[in-house]
């Protein structure tokens, strides 16, 4: 298939999608957005950057590693975020605990706490799954 | 030492088998034998304490054990026979290459058996009961390259497993009716008659009958002879098949007032005894001979337990001890013959007495005990048994015929192969060494020593196991010239005649009886094959790989369950009254767009148009979300739609072409009707669930607490990551699993496509 159009567009769209995805992740707790949407957007960015380079699917790296590793890391982060307040104060699993606020450019004051870490886990899992599925299907057509 | 610890060590031994095997190979058997020997010593010097660890109080399950009474008798025998068999196994399996598998299962089985005969709480007993079934499955199927071994193992597992389930159901029922959850509480109660209790007794009875290979469930036992010799020696003498006998003995004192209990036991016991003894007599395979006499003996035990005589349970215990000792020894001897000559046919083995003298002593004494020649335990038990048998005069012929036939068999297995001269030159025989003969020697000699009841070993244990209205059995070899003694001599003479006329009878049977599979085996095979056929038919019906059919089946199922609700409502008036009043222009316009897209998908022949129309539906729904004030959902919907359209375009070459020649009716017509009905149903239920207030809505709570408690103003996100965070965790796990599964699916597909 002719991917020239997508390739040209990808050059500009990929960084934008990246920013949009991360933006969604960070603002999610107060404004529309969140880890799931952010993950979907970055996942789309992954698909586009794959089209741009068009390497063998099994050699394509997502965030510098294999997609399944990203899935695993995301699950691990989500799972372990629930333990933080348990370690701190012995509260039940998944009780939220907030570490404080940080001023970030564009986003403004952003709060950091276990729900945010959890959301980041979701973010990673979604990116991983989308890339994984896409790459698997690509590998099929590559054969 | 607490009994729990002792058992735990056993299970740890079973788990650590690979490490042991690495260093000492099959001599691991000696380690287990040592552990069992210590058990025997500790039990009889009262070093064990029962202890109690609560597991699940609400179900009455606790790790409580009984180490007295019947349990003690069984324990002693398992220790003694187990140790002998493990010593035997250490030598027998020296050249085997799957020692890990064998010893893990074998040790596990032994521990399960020790647990089974000591467990106090019903459910714990059941757990051990199942554990013996499972581990014996692995043992019987040890030679898994042979199809017959796999089949026999499966047959044993299915039969005892099905019985186990009945037993389980019976125990739960019993526990439910009486409120009791352990054996030690049983003595305290008087049972009231009720039909539920009746059912529970029958179920428990079935459990014991299948395990102890009683007619009509006896067929699995001879087939289980596919197992290696040590397995047969342990499973079919003192353990596996005796589990049912143990259960009968445990429960007999409270159930014997029930006719169904005692009548089933006596009737099935006598049938099993006759069937086993008659079949055993004309077998020529050593192990088959022993297997059928085991069935006969199990029948004898069951028949004895079924008797109402106050002494019968005690006699059954003595018979159990005698049988366990000689049968295990003879099974081991059969294993030695097979090792030495490579044969199992009794007509081809002879003259081995000089070649393996120690085995001769062990096997010979065991055979004497089985025939019932004094001074052996076999003689003692038969004296007692006939003493009880005289009182139930109808059973006397059964006893005499059954035990005479078994006596003949004992001669063929334990004495005749040692006599005369060998058919095979000594140079072709394999010299198995001394270690292999120790097991049978111990057991054969114990049969003699124990019959004198030295230091009242046997007597004191039997006395301990007496319950309220039982009478102890006198353990004297010489009770004077009386009727039992004469009957006993008759049995021995008949056994001698059986041996003398054996060649004639055997050739007569050969001429008049075509060898065929036993009827019960055929019935089992038929039931099994029918089940498989039904299963494959159902699979073909529901899972034929056609996605359209899957969807239709699911939808029909949904409609079927929802129809009863839907039919009650007058839908038209409902639409007028409720839906029409709330309809506004913009959502209506979107609905029209969606409808147009759908009709496009249904009618188009081109894939790309169909995909774009799908996207159109998705975006319209996203727009609906915006209108209804759910920006989060809209955002997600738009991105998901975009991504799926991209994916579809990529996969375009994989999507099957839409066929133009598809039949409109019935295929498409049925699909259309089903879709419309499902659409109506889903929208109706959605509407209904939104408008009817069953419980106060939870969204109020989320709205009020989202910022206060969870520090976030985006309620949807707060719900996802905080309030319902645990759900999300599950969802992303499922998502990950789906990705992994997809990998597996695609890999499977490519490998099947490989040949090109």
C-alpha cells in the first residue's frame, strides 16, 4: 500500500500526538483526559512512527523496548502503586496517598499521588497493547 | 512428635524427590522406608500426639487426626507394608529412567493414604481420598507409552473419581443433616430416620464401593495391573482399595442399623467374593490371578462388615491384616518372577526355588498364609471368619468355595513356581540380588510371627478399636476340635483338589469359553464412548468455527432469557409515553445519520465503504456523548474510532471479500431479524435501567466526594483510578491477557500455514 501521505503527515503528527497523550495523562484528574485516552493517543503515535520507519515489525521498539515489556511494566506500576499507602501507614490496599503539588509548564499545578501513578500504569498498558496488536498484525502481512 | 509434622515430612519427601534421586537414584526408596519404620516405632511407643490445627472453622474442617482404634491398625499395616514395598521398589526400579515421576507419585500416594486413615474431619478425609485417586492415576499410568496403561489409569480415575464425588456429596448431606463434621463426634449421636439421610448413606456407600472395587465397580482393579509391581503391591494390598473398607469399618457402628447399609454390603460383598474367586481360578497371568483374588478378598471383607454379628468387624480387621501382609508379599514375588524370567505366565515359570531362595521363603510363607495353613495369620483369620460364618448359615458355601479357590491360586503364585525344574536354563535368568527379597521376606515372616499374637500386639490394638456394642475376637491358633477347624480343613482339602484338577479344568474352560472382555468393561467403554460422541456432537453444533453462528447463538440466548420480561410490556405505548416526549432535534439528527450508516454497511459490496461507514457510526456516537455532557467518553470514542479505522485499513487485505451471491433468505433474513430484535432489546433495557430508580444512584456520591475525598475534579477519571481502581486493575490485566492471547492465536495460525 502507498504510505507516502501518512509518512509525510507522521513526521509532524507523531511529536504532536506524543505531547497530546502526555498532556491528557497529566490533566486527567481534574479535566477531561486520563491515562486511558492518553495511552490511546500515544498508541496512535506509535502506529504512525512505525509506518514512518517501516522496519521489520519484530525489530521495532516501543519506548526503547518490546511492547510486551511496556505492558508488563504498566501492570506492575498499577499493581504496586496500591501498596504505597499500605507501606506508609498500613492502610488497606489501594488507599490513595498524595505526595504534593508541582508546578509544571502549560499544565500548571499538578498533584502527584497514587491515583496518578496508577493512571500512568494504565497509560503504559494501553500503549503496549495497541503497539503489540498492531505489530502482530503487521508481522502477519510481512511474511 | 506431632502427627502433623510427621505427615508434613512425608509430603516434603515427596516434593523433594528430584533432589534425592539425583544423588542416590532409586535408593530413595530406602529413605522412605526408614521414615515409615520410624513411624511404626513411634506409633507403637506412643510418641505421636494427635494435635489439632483449625483450618476453616465455618465448614468444620480442621487438621485433627485420630491415631487410635481402627486408624491405628490401618496405620501399622501401612507402615509395615509400605516400608517393605519401598525397599522392594528401591531394587526393582534400579534401571528405570523415570524415577522422579515414579517416586513423587508413590510417596505422595503413601502420604495421602496415611492422612486418609487418620483424618478426623469429613472433608479432610475427602481431600486425602481424592489425593489417593489422583496419585494412583499417575502410578497406574506409569508406563504411559502403552495405550492400555493410559486407558486403565483413566478408567481407574474415572471410576474412583465418580465414586469420590458421590462420597463428597454424601458427606456434605450428612454434615448438613446431623450438624456433625468429624468421625470422633459420631459415637455421641443417635440418628433419626429421614429420606435425606437415606440418600446420604447411599452416596457414601457408592464412594466406598467404587474405591474398594466391589461389584459392579470391580472392573478397574484387574486393569490397574498395568502398573509396575511395587505399585500393585502397595495399592492392592494395604492401601488404595482398602480405603473403602476403612470407611465401611469407621461408619459401620452407626450405619448398621440401616437395612440399606448392611444389606448392600452383604449382597455386593458375596457377589464380589464369588466373582473374584471364580475368575481368579482360570487366569494364567500372575498379576491377574492376584488381582482377582484381591477383589475376592475385598468382597469377603465387605460381606463381614455387613454382618450384624458383634464380632464381625473385629474379624474383618484380622482378615484385613492377614490379607494385606500376604497379598503385598505375593505381588512383590510376582514382580521378582517377572524380573528374573521376563514372564508372567504361571504355566511357564517353575524351578526358581534354588535360584532365589530368599524369595522362596518369603513367597512360600505368604502363600501358606493365603491358603490358611497354621501357624499363619491367614489360618487365624479364616478360623474366626468361619466362626462368624456358621451363624449366618447361608453364607457358609460362599466362604468355603471362595476361600478354597483362593487357596488354589495361592499355590500357583507362591509355591508352584519355586518347585520342580526350570523351563528356562539358569544362564538366561536374571539374578535380582538380595535387596529385592527383603520386602517379601519381612511380610511373609510377619504373617507367621503375628499369628502367635506375641506380647498381645495384635490383640491390644484390636481391643482399642472396639466400639460400644462390639465383641472382641479371640486370637488363638488352637481353639480345640470344633466346627470351624473342620471347615478350615475342608477348605484346604478343596484347595488341594483345585490344584490337582487345575490342568483339566483350565483346558475345559479354554474349549468352552471364548476369551472376551468382561461385560462390565464393555459397559464402561460404551458409556465412555457415548459421552465422547455427545460431546463432539455438541461441539460441532455450537463451536463449528463460524463466527456468524456464534453471534447468532449468543443473541438467541439473550433474547430467550429477556423475552419473558419483554413480552410483559406493551412496547408501543411505552415508546409513545416515555421516549417520544424527551426526543430533541439534535440527537434525533444523529440517530438518522447512524441509521443511514448502518443501511450502507448492510447493503454495500465494498469493504472500504463498509469500514468508513463504521467510522461514521462511531463519530456520531461520540457526538452524542458531547451533547449529553460526557466529554471524556467522547474523546475516547473518537480516538478509538480513529485507531480502529486505521487498523481496518491496514488489515484490508485480510478481510474476506463480501460475497455478492450470498443468499438473501434465510441467512441474511434471520440475521436481520435477530439484529433488530437485539437492538430493540438492548435499547429498551438501557432506557429502563436509566429511568427506573431501584436504589439511590451512586453518581450522587461520586459527584459529592470526587473532589473532597479523591482530590480530583474529573469524576470519570476519579472513578476509574480511585473509587473503582480495583476494577480498572482487573480490566488492564484482561487487556494484557488479550494481547498475549492474540500473539498465541497468530503464532498458531502461521505455524499451521507453514508448509508453503
